[in-house]
C-alpha cells in the first residue's frame, strides 16, 4: 500500500496562503505540479493550481480534491517559479500570479477550445516568407553583437542594455542574437510595447525568419487563435515569440534569449494585479532559464541606465545612424511669443504651418504629434466658470467630435454634448484645450487638398485599423498623420521629412516624478521618425517652457546630458533608481470611513516599522475619486522590496480585521498615486 497523498493548492483570490487537500487514491496517478484541479472552497467548487505534493498534512479536518482537470501540466516548473517570485515581489497572491500566467483559453478551468480553420490574424503578413537579403552589419552593430554572442554561447544568464539612437539599426542586432539562439536549438521571446502599433517591426521579423517560425501573441487575437499559437510554442514549432508583456508567460521550453525593444515604455507595466513590470520580470525569467536579456532603447529608463552604470547590466552602444545619416534638425518654437487671432485658438505656429505647406509641395510626408486624444480637453462655461466633470471620477470630461459626446477618459462615463451650462443655464459653453481631433480639423481647414489620417486609440478600435492606417501612410496615400504617443514607436518611413510636436507641455505638466523623463523620451522617439530616408529630416517642437532641460536635451539629441541632470534630481529627492516606491491606495465610497481607516493603517505601519520603509501620507491620491470611489494614498519608500512587503503583509492582517476599506498595493509604480 503506497503512502497517502496531499496537494498544496493556490486559488485565484487575493489570499496569501496555500491550501492543503487530500488526494483520493483513484486520483493518485493523475496529480502533478502545474496541473489544475477542482476543489471545494467555502461552499463552492473552484479551480485550484497544484504547487506542491506531500505525503503528510498538518490540517486535521481536510477536504479532498474533486477532480484533476489537466492530463499534462499546463504550467511549467519555470513558470511556477516565476509566479512565486512575482507574488512575493509584486505583493499579490500566488494564485493571482498563476491566473495571469495562463493564456485566456485556459482561464476559469476551461479545457476545450474549438479551433476554426481560418486565415492568419495578420493578413498582411501572409505573403512574407523569410527570404530578404541580409544587411552587412556596421562596425558598431558587429561589436555589439559580438559581446552578446559570447554570452549566448556560454548559455549563461546576463543582461545587456543596448543604447542605440533612433535608426541606428538595433533590430539588426536582435536578428543576429536570435539567429544564434536558434542555432543552439533554443527559443527567443521578443517584446514590443504594443503589438498593434508596431506592424512594421512584425513585418521585418516575418521577412527575416518566415512566419512558420514565429508565434504572435496579441490581445486582439481570438481565444482559438491564442490557443493555436500557444500549442505552436509548446511543441517548439514556433521558435520566436513576439508579443506584449503577457508573452513573458509563453510556454517556451528552451528559452535562450529575451529581447525587450523600447524597454523604457510605460506599457510594460501592468496596471492591475499582478502589477508586474516586464523588464524586471523578464530578467527574473531569464535567470531561471540561464538565458540572455537584451534591453534596447534610444532613451533607456533611468533605472536601466543606472543599473548599467552600476555594472549590473552590460552596456553596449550604437551611437550613429545607419549610413551615417544625420539626426534631424530640431527647432523649438516658443508659443508665448506667437501671434494669435481672437477668433480661433492657436494650434499651429506660423513656422510649423509653413513647413507643412513646403512638405506637401515637395510630396513629402508629415507626422504631427499630440499626446491627448479627443477634440476639446475640457468644457467650460465662460459665464460662471463651471467645468463639466465626470460624476464618478471628479476629472474633466473630454469632448469627442465624431461621437458628439463628452467622455470620461478614466471610466466609461459619457453624455451628450450640449450647448447650455447645466449650472447657470447660460446659452453657450466653450470647448477648450486641444486634442488630436481638433488638430485634425484645423488641418482640414488649412490644407483642404491634403489627405489627413489620425492614429490614436479612438481611431484604432477596429480589429485591423492599425494596419490600414499604417499601409495608407506607408504607400503615400496619407500626407499628414496626426496622433498620440502611438506614433512615436517603430515607424520607419523614409519619406517622412517633418515631425511636428503640437505641445511638448502635455506630458511635462503631468503630476508625476517621471514627467521630465517621459517628455524627453517621447520627444526623442517621435523626432526619430523624421529623416530616416535620403532626405534629411526636420523637427519642430511647440512649447510654453522652452527653457526646461527635458526640451533642451531633446533639441540636442543628448541622452547623456539628460541622464546627468535628471539623476541628480532623483538622488536629491530620494526617488527611483535610488529607492523603490510602493503605492498603497485605499478606496471606498464612504469618504469618512476611508479617511479614518487610512490613518489607522498608517499608525499600524508606523508602529511595526523597524526602518524597512520610509512612510509618507496618508493623503488624498492625485486622482482623488475614481469610478465612484474616493481614494487615499500612503507611500512607502524602501531599498528592499521583499523586506517591505513582509511588513505590509503583517500590518494589513491586523488592519483588515476592522476595516471595510479596499486596498491595493503597487510596487515600483509608474507614478505616485
Ligand atoms: P532602430 O530600431 O535603431 O531605430 P532600425 O533597426 O529600424 O533602427 O534600422 C533603421 C534602418 O536601417 C532600417 O530600415 C534597417 O533596415 C536599416 N539597416 C539596419 N542595419 C543596416 C545595415 N547594417 N546596413 C544597411 N541598412 C541597415
Ligand atoms: Zn469617470
């Protein structure tokens, strides 16, 4: 008679513990680490994940598992290890981390996916077959690749920061590293900030390696499409996975290389539980598999550059554009001294307008960048000063011209746009502030003969819209493309000779300690779209704060100078990379209860704190009301996240016993609050 069997199971609830279950003898041969089981849990039956198997249990009144869902484990030992680390570092439960790691076809205990035969989700890629001729590497590319190769050959963990200015040929270095990885019979994962926005990157990878070797993971894929890609990766038919941050959980068996393109991008941080940052998580996954990580960017994040200076990462550099092309000439226009008409708002300065006209005359193309969607960004009554706000979020609503609606950009609230002030009944209300739609309409007025396209998340709602807009721009059908930060990524169109930034101040004025970094990097990235062909490019930046160092450094394309100035300020204020931040956000519909409980939690934390953290707050969060909930904030600064999380865990236990307020913890947040 063999011994008894017990399994340790975690569930997708914000509960820190593992639960023991007894395994009936009939299921002994079926249980395995990484398989799902149906288990009784608080009068329900729910899905659990097996994370341990033992012959003993200390639990007296133990329940037994009902059935085993999977024939083979759907979570590999590497991913089990990774999710354990995620739960400890990003302060979530192991079950939540595992649930996030599952591809959608496997969530909620599902097993069957009906796979319908059909075309590729990327029709435009169908005809690309991997037979372009190879470029001869430049000396810089060659040197960069050599350093990485040495590591790849030793099959040893290592992190490289590849700082390459725009159009310096970073992709070619990725290609070389991938080729070597495949030659060693290992697989690669390539991350792009948002796959829908980088059709050109996809095209180049497909051209290079052929679509049979590539698996695309993408939020717009249907469940059955995702299932197919998942199987292709697991069976090692697909050797290269391209995807957004969730691809970190792809069932790659023999991982050799991880590439994170545009590593500085905000989209690499997940905004709901588990709130992981891809760069950090990718490094952990590579460490587990003895793989190499390449972080590529023209504007590395302060954290990554700091790690390179500390020699935690190997620093490699591509300091020149391909074929010795010049970086575009940048001109800053001081909007304070522009002549304006009484009749309409000043959107385009005379210089920018003239330059656009000149481009159109030369049959060259233009990109105009404004990081704000919608038509008017706030609506105000000139008589009583009333500003229309979202009733649930306490932020100004944005007027959308195409829908004739006032829309909240934080929740789904929207209302019909009216002419009458709801406060004082004055018969006219003003639509102020400029979004991409207003720029578009101004362009129609100024250049009626031009073909104008818009690329922002409103325009991209349809499944393949991004490919269509992109194709029309690439083929020259669109003369001027207006858009948000989506434009800053990956576009490599030789005929673009002018890039205009409508307002550099939009990101600069955000209440965020990364505002300067974001502004510098967006300006540099978007400027990098100009002059990638034979004709030199030109960039015009409109701003009300031309003296700001983020703008001055972007003007000179000087990353190093920017880093030097910004890092001093981070050091003085004890901000990342000199410390880690943890946002503790409390929320409730009942404001008084919220304030009371925020103070209570703060007191408990202060009492137990033995210098693991520096505590600040409690204060109302920068977004003080969201979707009907009031929000308060406690900030913890620390040098050791795991230590700090232990403290938080203990204090929350004590506090939760008397509190109905909801709390979320965001480790290494993008912004405070
Ligand atoms: P980055 O990602 O650094 O902005 P890309 O990888 O997009 O730059 O390269 C810019 C352009 O230069 C692309 O059109 C690419 O095909 C071309 N290119 C890259 N390396 C070489 C090379 N060694 N020889 C010729 N052209 C190259
Ligand atoms: Zn809202």
